[in-house]
């Protein structure tokens, strides 16, 4: 990357200092992102079966969670 481009865009390194990932790699990684699943399903990039398989591979973290009680007073 040229010095001028580096000044404009930064060196595109992550927190660990590794080079930026490829666009294709990032698109693949984000394919199952919760915020993009429905969009990818409408575009036929993902199927319901793909989502089910991905969901089944996620670890059960219930034992590491905490209950959060939220109270909200309504103004009268």
C-alpha cells in the first residue's frame, strides 16, 4: 500500500497486527451472522437447512450465563 493510501485508509491490520482478511473470507464469515441470515436466505445464499446445521454446532453456554432482572417504573 502506498504511503498516501496508508494515510487515508490505515494499514488495515487487526488488533493482533495481522493483515486484513480477504473480502471473500469476510463475506463467508458473515454469511451466518445473525443480522444477515434472513437477507442471505432471501438471496438464496443460505437455506433453512444451512442455518439449522450452523445452529446445532453452537455450544450451550447456559451454565455461563447470568439472569438479569430489569425493573421499569411507568410515569403516572
